[in-house]
């Protein structure tokens, strides 16, 4: 596709040119200016990343304040992901068409408008609408923070900057858990959004004061782009809704889930048919069908699913055992430290030769952390899971940079116009993987919990002296309030049933940790196989170049590219 610049292109030096239209240029900055860009990038990234993290961390309190059922409460974080996952389809071309500076300022103004709506929420329906709009508005904030952080690094160290920028984007979930208790102490749950509103205002002031360097603007939009977006956005939203609500409403109990998946499949097929036959498609369907792209998608999705052990299983187990946000402060502080450590290691050791080692190392850390966790008991507390969660957090910070750069390199090797497709693919694997992890593991945990609960209950014979003694002890808890021995015994039976359910949950979560370790081991073996295949192909290519004369070598190289 021929580029059509919408304004004169500045006379940049070779190392200052933007990597592609829609990205800022990379001029040489003074150290103080680079530090300023890094600080603004952290601020903007926090503004975009804390919104959904604060909702997820404080969902029980928000449900209570609004009087919501668990099903209704689940829609709040789900609505965010349903719109966020497809936003890159259209926002990438917005940057190319209107320029990075205008894109930045308009994105911030839109985000401020959304946070103002947060403060005016008075109904559940309004809360859902605001979450959905926020999911779309948060996408440009994430990209904006990413670009600001990259400005802090010279172009020669852009790979290291990439690891740092991606690592910063992941830290906001533990940060949200750390700051939530203090914010809630200041007032009701809307204090969270007042805090976010202040962040958005500070980000706008910082971005207006310290603007991103200009990039290249081109005429990028075509009419069919909007049709593709209108088809794929609701398709992604329907898939997200099913994954979010599947284990809450249960997969086979709600017919709407089947209809939603059928409708999503139909929309995807129509959109892909349109894109497949376009001259300048928004989504490169032929590239998506290649083996390399499929392997990248599987790897990215699997890593996000495996890391759900931390966000769903570990946190879910501790919540089941009665741990609240106050008791989880140190737990998430350790998680934050692990993320920062993983990000630092990834940036310091970054390079083409170390990327496979970093990726395999992340999988090994996941296996180790899962195996450490799979012997939890009802006496497990946050401090007993510190080591395992530190390992998993390091893995989370370690893998994301090499994964993204590998995908970007594959996309750029086909042409800059493939970046839109890659951006969508990466966002889908991370967002859908983030929903699929709790959906898969939550379903598995519920099934195992029911089985363990049935086994434990079947062995609770009231005629057994040990069980009878336990029932009497449980009943004595209510001796001061209930004088009727029959009612007191009934209460004791209820308490014993609660204890049995808790023990069943603990066993089920142990099975989740074991399953995660098994899946990670399978993924490790597959990854090692792919590394071996790639290394063997590289050695064969080098041997062929050495053995062939220059002309024949050029011919062989051309043939390999064609294949």
C-alpha cells in the first residue's frame, strides 16, 4: 500500500525516524528529558492500568454497595474486557491518521470524561455502561504510556526499553491491591474513582507540558475498515461475555451462551471473508493462517493462561480461607517486587540469543511455583505462599518482553502494514487469555470441589464418636445464645458442613496448582522442541551458505525466502 503523508516529513537523522507511521520519532534527548519522559510514562500507564485493577480488587465491596448478585458483579470487569480487546483494530489507524500528539491529548480528554462519569454513577446499568466505555478509552492510555517510556531509551537500547515499558504495564494489579485499603478508608468505593480522576488530570497536564515527538501522519482509513470493526468488535465482546460468565452462570445452564458463541462465529466468518478478499485489508488473514503466527498465538495464550495461577488460584485460595485486602498487603508487595525483578532481568539480559532462554526460564519458574503451592492446607496463610508467588511474578515480568518482540519482528518481516494484525492478535491472546484462565481453572476447581465435598460428607457419620464429639464442640459455640439443644445441634451441623466445604475447596485448589504445573511442563517440552528445531534450521542455513559459491548462495537464499 502506497503511503500518503498528510503533512511534510521532517528531515530526521536515520536514528531519529519513527519505526512506522503512527509512532513518535526518536530524537536525541538530554538525560534529564529522558528521565522526564520515563516519569510521565509511568504516570500515564498508571492512569490506564489502575481502573480495571481497582474494580477487580474491590469487587466484593462494590457489589455490596450497589446490592448486586455475584452474576451482576461479574459483568463489571467483563464489560471492560469486552470492549478493550477489540479497540486496537481501530485505534492504531487513528494514530496514523491524526498524529500521535492529537491522539494523546484526545485520548486523555476522553478518559477524563469517563472518570467523571464514574463519580456520577447512581445505578447498576450506568456502572456497566461506564465500564464498557472505559475499556475502550483505556487502550490508547496503555499505548501512550508505552511510547512515553520508550522515549527514555536511545534507539540502540529500544529492546531494553520495550521490556521496561511492558513490565511497567503489568504492575498495576498488585499496586491496586496495595493502595485499595487506604483509599477505601477515606470513604466509599467511589473514592477509588476520585483517585483515578486525579491521576487522569495529572496525566493530561504532564502530556501537554511534555509532548511526544512528532511522527508521520498518513491517510490510513478506508470505508471497509469500519465495517470490519463493526463485525469483529461485537464478536470479541460476545466471546468475552461467555468466558466471564461461564463458571458463574454455568456453561450448560444458560442457552444464551450457546447463541452468543454461534453469533460470534458468524460475525468472525463474515469479517474474515471481507478481509480475505480486500486489496488493503485491515486484518491480514493470510498471515494469520501461517504456522509461525499460529505458534505465536498458542504460546502467548498459553503463557497468559498459566499465569492465571497467580491471579485466580492463589488469590482465590486465600480469599476462601478468609483473607481480605488488609491481610493480602504483604502478599501483593512480594508480587510487585517479583514483577519488577523479572522486568529488570529481562531488560538487562535482553538480546536475540537470550530471548529463548528468558522464555524457557519463565516456564520453569511457573512449574516451580505451582509445585510449591499444591500442598496447601486450611492453615495456609499469605506468608506461606510468598516464595511461590515471587517465582510466578518474576516469570510474568520475564516473558512478556521477549514474547512481544518476537511477534513484532515476525510481523515487520512481512511489512509495516502487518502491525495492525499483530496488535490485535497480541491484545486478543492477552485479554482472552486473562479471561480464559479463570474460566478454565474456575470450572475445574468447582467440579473438583463438588467431588471432594461429596466424599467428605459421605464419611461424616453422626454415629461416629469423633464426628459426634466435633458436632458437640461446634454446637457449644452457640451455647450462650441458643438454649434449645436441638437447635444448637443443628447449628453445629451447619458449622461442620461449612468446614467440610472449606476443606473441599482447599483440595480443589491444590488440584488446580497441580494441573497448572502439568500444563506448564507440556508447554515447556513443546517450547524446547521448537527451540531445537529453530537452532537446527539456523545451523543448516549457515552450512549451506558456507558450502555454496556466492551466486548459488544468493539463489538458495531467494528460494528459502520464497518457501
